[in-house]
């Protein structure tokens, strides 16, 4: 209960504070402390949930179970390391005049508001509020994407706003349809949009209406997950925004959208008694995997290239949650964790690389290892990790995904393998050229803050070599919860 | 008695909403587009209030009031201010000519009825037409967003979609719970502020609100 107050309170208070504090050092520290507080709170909550099962908070308006506490902890952790990273990074942007102190305030306040939206969505027990929180997180990040006010960033932010705005409206339509089905069973009122009550009576909901509702939810939240063909906003938003924003977009926001979708799927599965929702997710997942793999090869901008890799991995998770067996859910959650860790670390590194070379164009980034070994090796290790090389955690989760797919839908393995290979080939088409070779004369030394990057890699490595027992138990609990329809 | 009345109100509301969506697509001038948009907000508020009256749902009065003030008055007025202040060209400038747009729109309505057919048969509530019309309206709003050049017309299309969603909520389920309704209203307000901010940023950066210029940066 107290932990929970901290979790939602800290980012909100910090957002208000930071909206008025332009001092570069102090505001960066407030940002870090607020994020660290939420991380402590999330660990506190995790311990409670693992000991005593689901917790209901504030008259059942919020709930925390094994599934969402895992995401809350992941979000809080990545938010903390991002805050640590963004301090010197944003100071550098301030010094070279890319932003002024007003924009710095905007950046800090919106980052915290974004984190608040993430926690609100993950812990809310009400579907309406889940929808609202995704919208809060979207609006906050729209303002962050346009932070530099360059023509490119404004065009990207507008595209992001319009496409995700429409996507999320469709999700609202899906929510209204779901309410239409559930208000027949649970009566008119908040009860009919409450997850915990919906799960308890999911078998009584009308299957036809729920199927139609899920189509809208799939397209709506799928837009936010970055699934093809609604993915076009994602590379632009990642490429044009400041680096810490790219890191949290890939590492966190996409997870929240997928989380909401999986919650809906749990409901629809029980209601229809068929594998309709899962099939839809698998279809979108496979399509996006291939689209992302091929698109990756055509990129010139380093952040765009890695954002297509994010689409690829989100597609993989969507597919795996679609399979829906406990093994698959376990694999998908592990993949969510490892992807968030590795991808945000890659974006941190890429941000430094772009600062050092003064460009995001890949053909102009050369000789990073000779120039600044920390950055160069970071990029190379990160790329190996995200490509799924052992012994990193992504390998473990992808291995599990393949096992789950082989067990239930063997033919999909061919598509999966093809998609992953194409994407890996794409990554290694560009990355070695950037890391090795001569240092170009326009390269300059930057103060690189690689600590968060190596912490992320170390954790990904740990997850790859041996998953700690308590964590495995935690994932098992959550995987069984998802497969069992939330009860 | 009141059930029949309620049914008639919702059906009429659905018809009006659909009509207005077509009218929005047919407009050539910005000012008349905004008039129709405001009218849509007012019709929505009126239907909501009538449903609130006949179904004795007091929460819906709040939604109706918010809708009237926000969508019937405030947003159209603010948009008009922006158009005047930023000297936006007063013509709508469609990318696809209007008769073709209308034909596509008609096809979309038929499609919506086709998709929602299985639902209507098993509805306990009075939802004949409403879900189909709401879905058609959403699709028409999207059509408007993709066939118009300017940032402002895109936003009007977006807001028209929100209106149709709201109508779906009121018509099919007598309104979503108040928390959800308030959340959505709040969201529309904030989103509009963000849209407004962007109009200025886009104009300052590209010296026009024409989206073609943004694509060819």
C-alpha cells in the first residue's frame, strides 16, 4: 500500500517540480532520485506480491499481480538507468545549443509524466484508465520527440501524434464494444470495465462481440506496439527524438501497449473458447517480423535502423504471446525483459556515437573502437546481444520462443527463422563498418556515460547464463496467470 | 413508453451523426466545415442529454454538458481563431475530388453494416444501427484525415472520430462509466492543446500548414 503510493506519487511530484526547475545539475538529480524511488517501491511491491499473491489497492481501483509487477519493476529499472544516462547527455545538448533551459524543463517534466503514465497503465484495474494512461504516455512522448524543433523532428512528432491518435481511438472503440458485452453481465457501471471482475466472469461474455472488440483492440494497441502495417510512426519518432527518449520508447512504451493487448487477449480467450485472439496476434507478429527484417536493410540513419530492430523484437513477443501456452508466455516475458535491457543500452550507446561523430548517418560513423573504445565496444557487444548470440539473455529467450513454437505450431518456425536471419544480417551489414576502421577527422571526444550501458549488458548476460531462481519462479507464476485467463 | 422513445432518439441521433459525417466530407470551405463540426458536437450533446433523461442516468448529464461546451463550442471556436490568426487558406483542398470521396464513403457505410451484422441480432439493448453507424463514422473520419492536405483538416477528422466513439458509447451502452467518460474528455482537451502547439511549430518551421511541404522536407 505504502509502496504503491510512492510508485505513483514520486513521478507525479517530480514532474511538477521539474516543470519549474531549470537548474541543469539539480533537475537532473531530482530526475534520478524520483526514478530511483520508484525502483525501490517496485521491488517492495514485487516482494509483497511474490509472498502473498495479488494485492488490491485503493478500493480495488488498482491491482498488482505477478504479471504486472514484473513490468513495473522493469519499467522502474530502465527509467532509473535512463535518468542516470540522460543527466550528462542532456547537459551536452544544452552546451552545444540544441536545446535551451526551457526545453530542458520540458524534457524532465515530460519524462516523469511519461513514467507516471506507464505505472498508471500497468497497475490500473480499470480498462478505461489503461486506455487513458497510454494516451498520457503518448502525448508526453510526442512533446519529447519534437524537443529539438528541427523540421524533421516536428514532422516525426506530428506523424506520431496522428497515427497513434487514430490507433488509440480504435482501441477506445474496442473498449466500448467490450463494455457493451460486459455491461450485460456485470451491470452498468465501473464494474464492467474492471479487470479482476471481468476475468472472474469472462466465460459469460458474448463471444461474437468480444471477437469484434478484440479486432479493434488489436489494431489500436497494435499501432502502439509498432506492428506492421501500422508501424510507420515508430522509426521516425525514434530517429528524431533525443536519445533517452528513443531508449524509453523502445524499452518501455511498446511494452505497455503489448501488456494491454495481452490482458485483453486473456479475456477474449476465455470468452470465445477458441484461439481466435492468439491467431490474430501470431499473424500480425509474423508479418511485422518479416517487414521489419527487410526494412532494416534499407536504412541510412543509425537510430532508424535500430528502431526497426525494435519492431522485429516486439513482433516476436506479440507472436509468442499469441501462442499462449505457459512456456510461450514465459519466453515472451523473458524476451520483453532482455529486449528492454539490451535495446535501451544500445540506444544509449548510439546516442554517444552520434554525439561523437556529429551525425546519425551510418556511412559517416566510422572507427568507433579506435576513437572511443567504450562506445565502440558497447555498440558491438550490444549488437551481438540483440542479434541473439549466446551467452546473452536474448539467446535464451529466443531459444525458448523457438521451443514453444515448435511444440504448438511447428511450421511457423520457418518464418521465424527467416525473419530473424534477415534482421541479423541487416544488423551486421552496418555495425562492423561503424565500429572498426579509421577514425574520421571530424570525430570529437565526448564525455561518455557508459555505466548504465554496462549494467544493462551485465544483467542481460546474467539472464543468459543462469536465470536466478526467484526470478524464474516469478515468471512461472506470471506465465501460468496469463495462460489461465487471469485467475 | 420510454423504451420506445429512447429507441427513437438513438436512431434519429445515429441518422443525424451519419448525415453530418457525410456533410463534413462534402465541404469545400473551412468555415462551413467548422460549422458542421460544431453542429456534430451539439447533436451529440443533445442525444446524450435525451438518453440521460429517458434512461434516468444522471452521470450522463455531466457527459452531455462537457460535450456541449468542449466539442460544440470551445474546439470549433479555437480552431477558427487559429485559422484566422495564421492566415490559413480558406479552402479545404482535398486530395481526392469530392464526388469520389462520397462514393468511397458510401461503400464504407455498407462495409460497416456488413461487419457489425452478427452483433445486432443478439443485442439486448437498443442498438439497432448505432454500432454500425458509429463504426461507419469512425471510418469516414479516417477517410477525411487521409484525403485532406492541411494539418487543421486532419485534426477535425480526428475530433470527428472521437465524436463517433463517444456516440458509440452513448448509443450502444447508454454511456461508459463516468471515469472513462471524464478521462476521454480530458484527453480530447489535452490532445487539442498539443495539436494547437503543433500548428504553431509546423507553421514556424515550414511556413505553412500544408502537410505536403512537411513530407518533402
